[in-house]
C-alpha cells in the first residue's frame, strides 16, 4: 500500500546522514520506510545525540539510554523513530506448563491433542492448503547480560510428533531471520529457553493447518526486534503471509519507569498492524497469561500490547472439559493471578468502531476510561486442561497459555481462507457485525481477576471460543 | 519515559508524521518525538557503553507527503473479505 511507503528523497537523506557520520548503510527500503545502519557505538551515539550507559537492575543488565533520540536539522520532520540503542528485554512468551507432570493420556484425560481440539471446536474439514502463516519467534541476546535465550524447533522432534503422534505430514517451515541467531532450539533446561513456546506454536497451528506454508520470523526481544519483524512480515513480497500468529507481548502501560514500550515503538508496531489489516492479513495475538493485572505492581488492571491494538484479533483463554469429542464445560481460564487469561480495557486505544455495539464496559481503573476491549475471541489455554505437544526434551506433554489460543485461531483462519477461496483479511469488523451472536461459543462462567465473564462479549473471553463450522456457514451466508 | 503515551486509535501514519521532531537544547539537534526512555526500576549505571563496540540501528522515516489516503477502520467499516465480495474484486 503506497500510502505507507517512503519518499526516495527521505531515504536518501538518512543514508547521506549515516555515511557522513561513519555509519554504514546495510539496507534501505522505501516499502518498509526504513534504513538499517551499522557502525561503532561511539559514532552512532554522537550522530543521534544519545548517551549510552550499561545499566544493571534486578532482572539483568542492559545497554540503555535516558531521554530522547535526536536528529539534526537536515532530517527535521523526516525521521519518525530510531531503534537499536536501547536493548532492554521486551516481550515475554505466553505459554504455561501444567502444574501436574504429564504421565499418560489415560491418567490425564483432560489433555488434548490439537487435532482433538479442532474436532471439539467443530473446525470445518480442511488442511490449510494454499495458505501462508507467519509465526513469530523471539530469542537471542537478553540485554547486555551475556545471557542468551535459545529457542527454535528441531525438524527431528517435529517429524516425530506429526508422524508418530498425530499421524499426519509435518508442515513446511521456512525461516526468516530479522534479528538474532535464528533457529536455535534448546533442550528446555534453561529458564530463558523459548523452545517450548516455538514448539507449541508450530504443533498447534501445524496440526490444524498441516498443508499451510509456515514462515518462521525470528527476531530479538527488543523494541527494534518487534518493529522490524512486524514491518518485514507485512511488507514481504515473497511468501507473504495471510495470517500472523504472535504468542508474545508486554503490558501496554504501567507506572513510570516500568513501561517497556516507548511511544515511538507503540506507534510503529501499531502502524505495521494497520498495514497488515489493510493488506488483508489477519494477526492473531495472545492476550496474556497473568489475569487482569498482567502482574504490573501498581494495583491497577492492565492489558497487553500488541493484543490491545485495535488492528489485531486478541485471543483470550479458557478451561475446557471435554470427552469423546464433546465439550462438557468451558469456563474462563483462571488458576490464580499468575495463571489466568489476560483481558480488560485498553488505556491507550479508544473503543474501535467495530466494538461500539459489543457492550464493552468502562475500565475498572480510576477514571473509568472507555477503551478498546480485550480480547476479541478465546479458546483452550488452561495448562491443566492443556494441549499435548512436543516438548524440547522429545516427550509429548501438556502445555497451555494464550500462546496456545493464538496459533489455534491462526490455523482455523487458514482453513476458513482455504474453504472460502479468498483470504478473510482483518476479521474483527465482520466478527462483531456478523458473528457476534449465535455463531461462536459464548463462555459466560468465571473471571480473570477484575473482570467477570457473562453473556455476550466480556473482558475474559471476548465473543467466545470457536465453532468453526458455524463460522464458515455464517461467512458463506454473507456472500450469497 | 517521561510521559505516559496518549496514543489514540484513529492515528494514521500521516498524522504521526505531522509533528515528529521538537526543538531541543542538545547541540542544535532535535528530539524525535516519542523516543523518550527512562531507566528500569531499581536500575543503576555501572559504566558507559563501549564506544568501539558495533551497533545496528533502524531508522524509520515519514510516509510520502499525504496525497495518498489511508482509510481508517471507521471508513472501511467491514473487512477486506467483505469488501472484495461486495465489489466483485478479483481474489488471490
């Protein structure tokens, strides 16, 4: 979409400025509207008027700056954002291991294979053929601590899971390394290892849409990592995704100093998500696993970003009791403040047009702001009624979190795209306008801390969990 | 971060770029709006970053001067899927 692209003159002005300051231009793109430059910290800091220090805090060490980034008069009005100086850790994965060690299917019947989940949510019969799903993976250096988050997938483990456990062909995976080391699977023994997250995402979406092409976007846990990866995915010309699944996030706001997102990062991420929506790409984002507070220590309620962006399908979590392919009970996932679905009312984003008839309540925080309601939809997430996926150690076990819900919806949308013969695109307007009543499975029991579930939309489970067949029928009905 | 972000949903890339730099006393440089950072809670400086170490930066620039219109959600009103079918647009 050309309205989002840059003028060549602006790109050239930045290139000229970089070269004049001993910084090498690695990549310049009018479509991405960005210039990637490289050089010495001393030259870069001088060029952009930044003082860079090494900071130590209880969570580790990072290279940080205080105050703004600067540009010279020659770039006045041209530069919107600069990322890469500050490498504090941004983003956390939203998977949760079961509190109970998985022994066997017989001993723990409330753990389900993704194919069984697709059955009890009545997913229509399809395999995702012709669809491309992008899955985001964050790994690599953690600030300046010398620690590294390993994370990735092993083809051998995936082959074992898909062939021996699910009896289907493993999905085709293609790596796109935006920042960091790329695919570096670990054995799950380190706290910082995100391999469980990566395997969960692939096993879930891959089981639901095994014939889809999967683009694995590897990036780092930094603002630069977030913005560059999203911009790359939504502007891709080859293997462009029609669906993106993101199982990571951070609270959108918090007390001064605890806010991890800068305003420029929130705006650039949101712009990338807007580009995705207008380009017909559906972005499924986990709503968070720490209930309505997101574990921010200010006694207020918080939603997660980018789940709170109005341009994404925010995915909340439920607890499912099913037998013989039938759901007997589905409630809000809430095992306590550290293991419950995220959801609430955004303090950054206004109520989007598509939610005006959804009865989104005012925020419970002081001021009782009207804002974007999170999540939009939900699905199985409670680790105690978890999803059986391959683990980094080579064993199949139960796992949960809204990290399971986002790739499940991504897989379902791949099936719907295939069956409709066209990408659904950004689902939210049609979801609230045409699927809000009698189509999804309304989950009306439970709470996530400050917000209770009820009939219709609620800040725990959105409009509900999927009934895939009914969704497909409703969508087909719209084009008759 | 000195200020809590006050981003509103309807913001478009053109609107973002309307005022993206402000005067600053820092050596004739202008600050990039929204780039302010604060230290993390209980963080302390242990020294300057090594000026000889390599660094990679991504610089994002404004969109083309706004003669091209970016529709808001209110304007599109429905999804691209619905739009495609209501206009008999080609699919891919």
